[in-house]
C-alpha cells in the first residue's frame, strides 16, 4: 500500500526489547513512523530465540511485534557504535527504551543527556515497576504481584495467568498513546518531554471494574471462573455438544434469552427480573438455563439467540477466531512482502482503520543487523550536511 502515513517523517530510535516497547513502536511504524531498532550484535532481541514455532526462519513471537522496522546491530560498549547511537537520538523525534533503569544513562543516552542536544525529543521509558525500582518486569511476574492472577482461574484457590502477555500489550498501548500525546504537545510548543509507563500501573488501570471495586468500595475481588461479579447470565454454559458463552448485559436481552429458550416466565420471576436480582440468585438461574441449553447444539443456539439480539457465541480456538473475523469481512491477516527471493510473511493485521492515512505494511520483521550499515551511512550523510 502506498500513500502518506499519519506519522510519516517521525523518526524513532527504538531501544526496546521483548514485547511492551516493541509492540508500541510497531504500532507507530504501522502508522508511518520510521523505526530503527537497536539490537545487541550476535544475539538481538530475546524474542528472536523464543521458539518454536518458526516462520521464514524467524521466531513467530519476534515477528508479531517487529514489522516495519530497521535493525541496527550496535554494541553500545563499542565507541563507533555508541557514537552512531548518540547521532541517531540527536536526530530522532522519539526515543523508546525498556532497559533496566540507569542503563541508558550509563551510555550517555538518558533523557537529560539527550534533550541537551535535542530539546524536542519525546523520550519514552517503559519499566516494570517505575524508574526508581530495579525489579525485573516480566509479564507473568506482574500478573502475579499486580492482582490479575487473583481474579483469573476457576476459583480463588487456583490463581491462573492469562493466556497471553496481556500486561505487556496493555503497557505498549499506553506507551503509544503517551508518545502521540507528547508529539501533539511538541507541535504546539516545540518542546519535547519524558513519557513514563510501567507494567504494574498499566495493569492496575486495565483491571478497571475489578480494581475500582477495591479502591472505591473496599471490596477485594476473587476469581470466579467464567462468571462475572456484577452481571448474570454472563458466563460459559454447556450445550448438547460444546460450550457456549452468554453475555447478557440488560433486562431486555434477558427477556429475549428466556423466550428463545422457552422459559419466558423467568423474565417475570421476581428472582430474575433485574440484573441485581439475577446476580443474587445466579445459581438458581444457571440450573434452569443449563437444562434448556442442553437440548440443542452450540451452533443452534448461536444462530437462534443472535437473531433475537442476545449476545452469545461458541468458544473458538484461535483458528476459529481468525475464520470468524474473515467471515465478518474484517481482513484479520495480511501478507507482508518478503525480501527478494523470499516468501511474504503472514501476520495479524493492525486493528486501527484510518480513512485518509491508512496503516501500511512496508517491510517484514528485519533480520538481525540487516540495516546496520545503511543506518551508519545515513547518519554519516546527515553529519556531513547532505540529505540522508
């Protein structure tokens, strides 16, 4: 796809690794920013080695968050490479880093040093627990200490992690939003600023109603399996063949559900006539719904209930989820062009749709150090005063 991206002309020096920071910079790259990813020679981003599975001789984990980037393999302990890194950040619009607190400062690449030569810099630091704390910020660890595992799983005695590194993803989204806000501020004032996000704070914010129940009302939530603490029926139910999720959010939907199941009288039962009453009597309600749902297949109920406006659906695996998105015309998979002589790479599409400046898929995830010399030459050309 050709045409201008919303962030065309924005240069990002990306010192991020693993997931949170690379996810943020990929989103910005998809929107048109030029991203130079700085990696350790001979090893690169840790996720390059996180496999199987592999695709095009790369870890699919690495591929998931690193398209549209250039890779420069620089050893910051080497004077030449460090000079290139300093030249890059001096020209960049944005720096993103998630190294241990103090690491960038040790190389003369911290925010205070960079803004001396580049006062317009937007400098985003992603940490596990804030810049003053050296605790390692791994997603599973933060899921545990941050409360997510306590509200996930079959019951309060079986803390369970979410099946993807959701804390990293949410933190990456917060980082991208913060960077965009800082760029907008720079447009108005000419001044850059520091953007700081951390995994623990991002998780607490993402826990939304669960963290609010404690902060605002002093109620400490516990795991309830597939149930919802404040809504019912809003959980998983067995049918004649496989599980079905019901997500009934209001009294009108509940009446429609009851009528389709042949249980219309339940909508007028004082125990179930409002959501608050249904939550109070959730076990009695569940018993009646299970009997009715067992009469037919999940697909039967999915079709019948959807026609009646009742939110529901079978439990898909990821293959089924992709197939559903394709049937709905959402184009969930994109082919990112390969290098000469190589096949293209299939990836999950960016979910943002922009009418005038659409997301673009320019280059596949880079090989380690693929652009090292090209970036060196570009920086040298810039220092000579010519166009890079």
